[in-house]
C-alpha cells in the first residue's frame, strides 16, 4: 500500500474521532534537554490538583502509545489530590524523535531531568507495558526518588532474546517503515480479549505518525526502540527493587515482543502473564499482586474501574 493511501486511511480514522478525542486531554509543555550532544524537546503534561495531597505520580506509556491513552486515569488521580506528570518519552508522541542510542537508562535519566526541572523530589511511578520496563529501570537508578512503583502488565518479565530469533536492525526498520493503519490496528487488537469500537481511538492516536512527513525517521526510531527492548532485559534485576510495588496483571494477556517470529509451541510457552505476574511478585520483595481475570494487556483501558480500585488502594 502506498503512502498516499495510508495517509487517506489515517485521515478517515481521525475524522471519525473528533479532534477532542485524538488531541491530548491537557496542555502540553516542553523541556529542552541535551542527549548525545543533541538539543531535543521532551513533551509532557503536568497537572495540579485543586485539593493537593502533597504527592506526585509519574506515568510511563507503552511502546505503541503516548501520553494520550492515560486520559481516563489522569482525572481520577487529580481528584484524589495527586500532581500528575505524564511525559511522552523521547522518540514518542509529541516529543522529538532523534536518531540516538536509545536505552532505558537514557530514558530514565531524561525523566529525572524533567523532575529536577519541576523541583519534584519524590514520586510514585506507574508504568504500563514498555513503560513498566522503564519504570523498573527508573526505580533501580533512582531509589531515593521512587516512593512507590506500579507495574501494569509490564513487558520484559521474560528475556526475549533467549527465545525470540534475532533480527538485524535493517530488517526491523523495513517492517516498521511498511506499517499501515491496518497493521497498527491488528496489533492493538491482540491486547484485548474482545475488540470494541471505543478502542479505535488509540489506534488513531498511534497512526498519526503515518501522516508525518518524517515518518521514515520515526520508523527508524521505532526499530531502534524494539531493539532496546530486545537487548536490555530488566527481569534479572527484579530482586533489587526496594520501593513498595504493585503489580496489576490482566490475566488474559499473552503479549510477547517478537511473537510473530515464534512457532506455535513457543507462542503457547511464552507471554503467560498469569505465571509471569506470580514470578515477578515472588522476586520483588515488597510487592502486592492484583490479578484481573478476563482482562488483557491494558487494564486501565479495558477495566478502568477495577484498575483504579487497585491503584488507589495501594497508593
């Protein structure tokens, strides 16, 4: 499918959802940082509560998402008195997408720079999917800053490079550069036991990149960050986490990074979140495990009420 047809499909999808639905729910701000001698802009939302409780929470998005998909969680946190900081990681969403050596260490440090600029000394950190891997790395690098840690169906509870075949970066890039609205939607459909029209907006939010004149560069960053996940496991360091930790695990999740490269037997063996959640709970000393039956990869979207109940009980 050529780029013009992809662009038209994205326009149709975005027109189906009003501008309010695909626009970020709160004003976006930017911090200028220097990474590998490049000056770059990192986007974030920073929301204060009218009845502050003195606590701050930092939300980390997954690889196929950005800050937009926290839109139904942010108001509840504000209502409870939290200051809510929602960054788009460098390489995603409204942030710059420079060609860098991406690492979870670098991304974690970017977020520490953001907190320092806002004069925030202690935070609860909530990470979903890839954001869970980043949240773990952040908690390990900055234990004095991490007051509490919440991991929502984090990827990286397995070391993917031990069972997913290696792919050269050029091959990963070729696949990312050939992405279409339909391929994004197909992948996101795997996150839910049952697809609903309400989930389409998150496909549209991801697919905005397809109409970007710099999509070639975005695809390259998408490939590099896939490689980052593949090459930089966090599962071996779970026992080093000292922050009180909540694991919210949708039991119907079977996500594996690189799943399309596995045979049927390997697909059944890996991505077993009921087992992975229990393993993580055992390895993280001061942790609580909440298992949500019938829920897939994104509890905060599929089961918002249950997610908030578990979150606020812990916080």
